[in-house]
C-alpha cells in the first residue's frame, strides 16, 4: 500500500475514508479464490440489473482498492480483470500518483460519479492532480456478481482503449507554433488550432530546438493521435515550429464558424498549396476541417465539369439538358424544387446547380465503358485526390472517389453516393481550378522533414479557364447560387454551392467553396441546409480576411 493513501485498518480490513464516510473493506469481499466481484455464500447465480445495495457496496469496494494502490484487488472487482489490472496498477507505478483520495457522489441508477485527488511525484517534483470521472456497476454474465463495468475512462475520463497514463520526461518538447509572419499561435486565442498544435508538437517537437519537461500525460499509442498533457511538473524550453497559417485569416475563420454549430472551414493559397486557416465549431471537438469524410454534394460538380469537358461531352457554352428530373438505373434524381432550365448551357447548369444536367453524361460515358471510373480518374489525375498520399504535416484526409456502378455512378457525379471529401479537399479542388494545377496542401514546409508531396497533372488546355469562368459566373450572375454569399467578397472571385443529403438527417449538409484572388476556401455545416445559406457566409468571411 502507498503510504499516502487515506486508508485505515479496521478489524483486519482496509477502509477507504472519503467524503467523511467509511466504506466497506475490499479485502473481505472475495470468497472464491479471486473469482471477481462481491462474493456470496450460495451457489445461486443472480440475474437482472444490480440493486441499489449492490451498486453501493461494489463501487465502494472498488474505489477503496484503487485508492489504496492495490490495482490487482481493484481489477478483480471489474468484469474484465485482465484488461483492468495493468491500468489500475500503472496508476501508481507508471503515472506515479499517490496520496489518493476518492470522493464518491450519489449514484444515478447504476452510475456512480466521483472526484479523484492525488499527488504526482517524480524525480523530486510534486504537484496535485484532481479530476472527475464515473463508473457503472453491471452484473457479471457468468457469475451473476455485481461488478464495475471496465473501461479505461473509469481511471481517467480521457483515457481510452490502448492508451496509457504516464509521468516522466515528455516525448517531445513543448513548442511555440507561429504563423507565416512569426506570430505565436495559441489554443487560447485560436481554439481550433489546439489539436493541430498538439500534433505538431508530437511530430516536430524533437527538431524544434526546445528541451523536454516532465509531464503527466495520456499517451495514445497511435502516431496520428497526439499525447494529452494533464499536468506539467517541470517546464522545459519550448521550441519553434513555423506554420503556413495566416493569423488574420485564422481569426476570421474562428469567428465565422461560431455562426453555426457543427461547422468547419479551411483556406488554402492556390499558387502554393499553403494552408492559411483551419477552423471547427463542433460539439465533439473533431477536426472535420482536415479529416472529415462527408459527401460534398454539388461542390463536386467542379470535378464533374472538368470530366465532362475532358471527355468531349461539352464546354462552358455548350447547350445542355436540364429537366426537373432524370432517371438512371431505376432511380429518379431531382433538382431543388423541381426547377428546369430550358435552352441552358453548361455554365447556366453549373451556376444554378442543376443536378440533372450533370447526371445526363452518365449515358454517354456508359457507352464508352468508363462511367464508373471517369470521375475517380479525373479526381486522381488532375486534382490529386483519393490516393492517400498527402503529407500536410498533420493528419488529413485525401478524399475518396471510388469506382461505382448503376445509380451510384449518377449519384457520384453530383457529390453523393460513395464520394467523400473534407473541407480541406474541396478547398484544394477550388485552388486547383483557380491556379490550373494541383498544389498539395501543407501546413509546415516540406524541408522540415523532407517528406514527399503528392503531385498531379496540370489541367489540360482551356479546362482550368472554363472552370474559373463557371465559378465566377456562379458568384456574380443574378442566377448564380453563390451570388448572395459572395456579394461582400472583392477581387477576382468564384464559387460553387452544394447540399448533400444524409440518410436519417432531417436537413442536408450545407457546402460552399470559393476563391478570391490568391485564396481559396471551403466549408461545411452539417444539417445546415442549402449551401449558400449556412456554409456560404462562413467561406465569404474567410475570403474577405485574405
């Protein structure tokens, strides 16, 4: 037993003192040689949920064992003792936490909340650590005994499967991430950059010129998931990692996403691929801006338009059919509010986001036996998408446009089906259209670690010019779906709206992508509705800042 735990011997048993109460002894609860759980003197196997008394006694016994440093005994009071034992034992041996006091709160059904207070001590350094967590008592499947339902979060709410709680010299020095002009970027000023800065520290801290400190942290065991620092016992010297972020554009992005919940936006410089801003406003804290995988809706028509032009099926001024509906392989596709465009061109269909006009080419491409592969090939060869080879400096998704068949092919042409993109991907698509050639997006310079960048062929002939002109028309003509959102944006500007329907979701996801001079941006608002209504104002605000 650790000398600092608040445990006493009463009648030969350990008693945990917490919240002014004495809790029953864990050492007398085993009556069958360590089979786990609260023992009974009968062979009867109980069924059904644990009752109030069982919940109270099991949780008290578990917390007593854990707080006293007896991880082995505590693990036997869980339904997965083999998995629980090293985590509970490591609490003192690896995380170096002692003088532990656990104060339970009132049970809510089978859940028991509690606060944990302890002291972390390592190499002459000590600091207090406190947090809250909870456990759930369940009935053992085979024994019928009430047991703690084991999850690593029982020990700490941020601890996950495969992760470890440790104290020691940090694996990488702390860093000061700076923007392209040298301004320090902090998670307090730019909340969306918190996980990004943590990843940069993990990947580039060792070469940043800093020195490591001593920390209590949760190590994920996954190179793409940065460590979570819970407590700093001794600070090291932070190093510097320069990013491509523009602090002014980042500040605008942070403010813009606050307009809508579950929103994300990314800005990219078309001439270089440099990422200028990354922002999210999500309840789950997920960096959807960089790693989201969502159907992009009609923003994908930028790539589909390029495919149509390159396959000789039309040009910007070619006449196209845009009926209110079109059927393919037994599925009927609709335009918004069943609109149609008589005597329209590809430019008109693009600007008004006519679904049927972009699905019509599937017939001609089917006759060429390339309908299910043409869009993916266009995305890979000219927009750099879907090859899992982007090296941005942090974790990111490269987009996916898999081979398709039947009605799924028609859906993919309008950004539905199995086509998946992140805001980063769509910002890159717009940047490619603006510059005429793909530049792999990046957050830190490649010479920092000599990583290879993805490449793609330049858009051939006048394809890039036609895409730019269609996007300009969409952002400026009264008929364009992007005109309203882009009205406040100056410079050479273009846009494309998108709405993506999601099964079981009442409103579609709102997408918008656009450019202004040498800045491209794309955003999504989940359940936001029409592209110009929700995502449009976010992207416009970012473009104005650039």
